[in-house]
């Protein structure tokens, strides 16, 4: 196998300006932010003056995702970004994120390409769908999408992004539910999907307090996903953040799971190329399986 570094060179509204000393300096639209980045163990490439231009700095606490934003320059409550016609709002959140993970745009491009080439109806299941940009990418390419997330707030945000993108007429089902329970119910109903997007958290809770712990829950979810795959699936992707997982392990899991369907599996890291010195910053490990849509028609 080959470990692939996936990055997204087509962004205009996002840029990793610099990184180092455990921090990263980013641009989201016209605004600049400083966020913690433990893996940036090198020295910063830009002078301190560039970092002082940040509109806000996230100050973490001892809790894993805890902290607060220190706003240093005037900043709107939310604003809109664009990626290849996909429009979505971003804002500072208590969990240090802004509503988009820019490095996953490499996946969005891949979904759109496979769906566009399929030349047949495609049904996609997006699990842990967050603010819905992958859902909108798949829908824009022509798929009917079922979007599942346990957070009502995230699903509401995703539906607002659907309106911003001008995709309100696209066939999207928005589901607020525990992901594992939903997929298991879909299996009992005989539902089938041609593409599945998985972006599970390390830990989470469903709307009724259901506990998600990735190492215990993910194998069960993958079994449930296998049961809802169509006879001729198009793709399956798995992206994992903030876990002690290796791309090698994800590759082996994905390859064994999808071996009955042919196709090909790849694995690696989602990275962003820094503007200041051209260094790659890794954000997540991934594995994905897919086939040529034309060949699988």
C-alpha cells in the first residue's frame, strides 16, 4: 500500500498562513484566527507582527476541547465562505472550530467526481454529517442524500447552508438521531446506499444520551454500514480525527470490508499546505474505497 497525503489546493476562502510553536494561523474569508495545533512542533515562519493581526485567538483550558475565543479585532457573528459554488456560514464556536474542516475538501471533490461519473441514480448516507458541506457536495453532483447527526444545532446549521448554496430543491433527508441506531434501523428496513461518508468523533452522545466511544462503537457501526450497502456501491470513506489510529489500520479495515465489491482502497492523511514555508500540517487519517462510476453502472 501507499500512504497518500491528500490536500485541497483549490481554496480561495481559506488559507493556512503559518504554523509553529504549537499554534496555527489561518484565514477564513477576510478574517484571521490563531488556534492550538500540538503537531506544529517546528518554529513559526512568519514574524510576530503577522500573528498579531489575528482577529481572534482560541485560548484552551485543561479540558480536551474546552476553552474560549479572545476576540482582538472586530468580527461579525457569522460570515459566508465559498468552495466551488458550495456556500456555507462559519462562526467561532466554543469547541475551537468554525463550522468547516477545510482539509476535507479533497473528499468533497472525490465524491462529486464519482457521483458525476456514475450516470445512474446514486444514494448517499452521510454519518456524523455536522454542518453538511459533504452532504451538499454530494447533492450538487446529483445524489439523493441522507444526512445524520445527533446534534439538532448542527443539522439546523446544515439546512441553512443548503439554502445559502441554492440547493433547497435537492433531495436531502435531514435526520437528528443516534448514528448507530439509525443505521441499524435502516438495515432492518432493507434500505440501501451507494455511498457512505463516515466522519466519527472520538467521543460523543446521541440525542437520548447514547454513548459513542470510537474504538468500541466503530466496529459495530462498520458492520451496520456493510448491511446497508447496495449491490453495486460507489464509494465508502472513513476519516478520523484526534485518535491513536494509523492509516495502515484504516486501510486494512476498509480493504477487508469492501473486498467483495472489487474497486480500490487508498489511505493516508488529510493535510493542509502552509503558505509561509510550504510545510504540510496533518489533521486526520483516512481510508476510502471507490470504483469508477462508469465501470460500476
